[in-house]
C-alpha cells in the first residue's frame, strides 16, 4: 500500500460536503452524488470493473484467478453535520487496497470487490441500511423504493435523479462474496481508553425502535392552573429520564430517546402531544424484548399519573448478529503477525456488515475513535490509527485469499 496516497485521497475526498458544523453528505444528496462520481473515476483509472445495483450500491471488482470473491466495503453517506471518518474510512481503505493490488501486478486467488453502500445511516431515508438490505434480500424493493425523506421525496425518485439507478442483476445476493470485511472507526471510547490499536468485533448488537405518543390537552399557559393541566411534555420528560435510569440499572443494554416532536410547540400553550422514539440495544435479543416490555409499562404508569393518553407502535428491529469465527480468527492472526494490540469486542452501532452476514462470512476491524466521539464534527481518528487499520485489512485479505 501507499500510505501517503491513501491519506491524501482520504483527506481530500472527505472534505466533499464538509461545513463548519460537520459533514452534510446525506444519502443521494448533491455531495453524496459528487463523491460517488469521484470514487467511480478513481476506480476506473485502475481498470476496476464497476457495477451498480438497483439500490444504487457501487460495486467495483478486480478480477482474480477464480470467481470466488472477497468483498470489502462501507458507506460514504453521513448523518446531518456528522464526522469525516464514519463509513468513509472503510471505503477509502478498500480503494487503496485495490490500487495496491493493481500496482503490484498481483493476481489474487479471489476476485477483490469494493462496495459503497447506499443510505447506510438512515439519516435521509429510514430505516438505515437500505442499500445493504436490498442487495442481500433483507428488504423488498417496493418497501425500499417507497421510503420518503422529510421533503416527501421517495428513495426511488432520489435514486433516479442521482444517476445511480442500477440493475437488479448486480445485487450481491446473486453473486455472494465468500468473505466480507468492513474496516470502521469504533465510534466509542474503549480502544483508546484501554490502549488497543485494533478492535475485532464478535458481532453487532441488535436494536429495536419504538414510537411512543403521549397525548394531553392543549390550553393557554397563563390562565390554566397547575393542578388542572394535562401536559404531554411533562409526561414525556418523566419518561425520558426513566428510560435513562432503567438502562443504567441493566447490564449490556443501551436505551436512547432520540426524537422528540412537541405539539403545538409554542411558548404560551401547554403541549397537547409529544411523539418520541425509543432505541433499545443489546447483544442479547431477550434483553431487548424485556426492556421494551418494561419501558412500555413505565410509559403507561406515567401517563396514568399525569392523566394522559398513550399510544405506542413498533417501527423496526435488527436482531443481534454474530460474525464468522473463521474470519475473526484470521483477523486475529493478521494482528499478531503485524504486532498490533487488539481487543475482541462487540459493535454497538449498526453496520452494513450485519446484513452482509446473511450472504457471506463476515468480519469487521475497528480502529480507535478519539474520546469516543462519532456522528459529530469532532469525530477524529489519527492518521497512524487509520494506517494501522489499513495494514490489518490488507493482511487479512492476503490471509483469506489463501484459505
């Protein structure tokens, strides 16, 4: 590999969509389209065969001695005002891997494929992982195409306008990679705080998303006595802190209220309705189910205490995923051969790898995230850590190629 070339390419391209508040490269937006075109240009320059599927996923393949494939990938879309490293790092590392293989004139036993997945973040079109979900057969095409953003633009419309409406025959499920690797920043503080250079996830925590609505009575803020109020925001506020307190009492559980929509949302009226989301995660599915059940009961009790009505519904679920023991063992071997300090761990964030695990033997490689910050402009991983991860990726591909 060429460290200088990798770093130059990474820091140059990830500036596309950068603002003073962070990266604004939402899926199939102007800046996502621009950086995707740059990626295709760079892949074309080294003679990579490029295909696009009907989810807009970019698939670049460097042929090997056989039709069996080792795929590497991630995503280049961001959350609103996100960081430069999340997802983007993995795609740029895959690009450098292909460049290096081509430059050395080596023909691997396997074909090596790079994938840039569409709408991994779910920031524009919900749920997340739409690209990997469609290409692996997890999601139905009609479902994916019908997803709409806040401006009521459908995924299908955005895909057509972007120029990345590809062919269904290019889906990865029709030519399943033997192995899939995803290099990513940790998005948490563990590796940095504990002094590890590399994290090796054993799998990905599952998550379940619910919407809960508290309904009260709107009224004028001045004349309405405090003891006569049915304030939906008071009930929702109690619930938010209850979610936090509940999760703190559990082991291996995360729970977050992420969206809070208040009506009428004016200063001089008592809120009549609050619509919120609860995100519950664990590596154990039964813990997720138990937590959801108990949190709904907590919400009901709060609603009773505040004389409110309550509604709740399940939005979507991603079950916990275990990665391939074979691939994990090979990544460990790569770390040992390179003298890297590594830690076996779990990923608490979702990744395209979790859907790729349905069609391929999957492993992930993590590098430290400074202060554990992600999905924010302060997100940072050092050049040294990025190069360490790239070396582990390269070595892992070499070892898998001889499996």
